């Protein structure tokens, strides 16, 4: 049996153990002022004593340490001090003691609420001051956009890397007649693209290099792609399509 116990202990020692952290929490508590900490501490003491005072009787009464501690609490402005109960109290003295405890709790809670309100007001004022300083600093693009002093620049429809080695071909050019261009594009993008081709192609008059349609881009959007057509010469048309993985379809 001893040998079995030893083997069990050896096997148990190799099992993974869960680390248990003890001690106070390392989380930083919220900032509290001196008056807030004093009110919170005194309220807890008075609430505990008020629970005890409910069961106190005159026959077996003694003045406890907590009662003396309450009578010597640090003074808080606008809060009346609580007098120590007599060593041989009557029923009315006990009732006055209970009422004094409840009154002390209410007064300290009122002071604590006012301290919280002032703290929130101060923090909000600091935040507003920092926001105003940030607005006054030059070069704040987003603030200028919100105030209407700057037009937000939209992202370009076609993005490419600045590194030439990373750039992928996103367009193709060809010299075909309008009929062949129309047949080819409609087979891939549908019949609606013919309208964009008509706008990009312009008139069939002699190309003199000064036509209004020269190099002008016309975009056509479908549910899955955006195509851009630009006429560069009488029979030369540049086709650019986004996203790039739709380019092999052409």
C-alpha cells in the first residue's frame, strides 16, 4: 500500500497545475479625492453601526469601540458631528442614537454626491479645453473637414503600388474597329456596356487629335466590376477594369 501511495504521489506531481494568484488586485482604482475617500470610509462605518444598533437593548448595553470611533470622526464641512451615546442610555437615547446614525449617513452621502458632481464637471472641462486646443492647432485635417474648411479626399477607384516592380497590369489597349470592340466587351460585360462604348468612342469623323473625346475616360459600373474606356486614337481604345482579377476575362 505504501508503494502504491508513493507511485500515486509521483504521478500526481507531474500533472499540470493551475497557478492561483493571491493578494490584492493590481488594477489601479479610480481616482478619488480626499473628501471622497473620507466620506466613503465614514459611510461604511456608520452603516455597519446602524445595523448593530437595531438589536441593541438598554439592559445589556456597553459603549463599544466603534461608538467611540464614530463620535471622534474627522470633521467634514456641512456635516454635523455625532455625539457619543451615554453609558447607561434610556430607550429615547437609543432611538436618538439610531436617528443620528441615519442622519449622518444621509449628510455624508449628500457631500459625496456633490464631490462626484464637481469631479465630473472638472474632468469634462479639462476634456473640452483639450479639444479646443486640438482644434486650434494647425494641420488638423479631420477637424477642418468637420468644420467645412477642407474637402475630404476620396480614395481613388484604381490603386497601384508606387514600386514599379510591384505594379500589376490593370489595363489593356487594342486597335480594333468599333463593331469588334462592341462584340468583345458585350460578350464579357453584357449588352449595357455598349452605351459606355458609344460615349467613349464619340463621332466617327476624321480623327484630328483635337477631338473632345481624345483620352477622356468613361466609366461603367456593374454589380461585380467597374470598367473605364478611353479612346486614344481612331481605332485605339484603352480598357481598364477593376477589380484586377476580372482582367483575364477580357
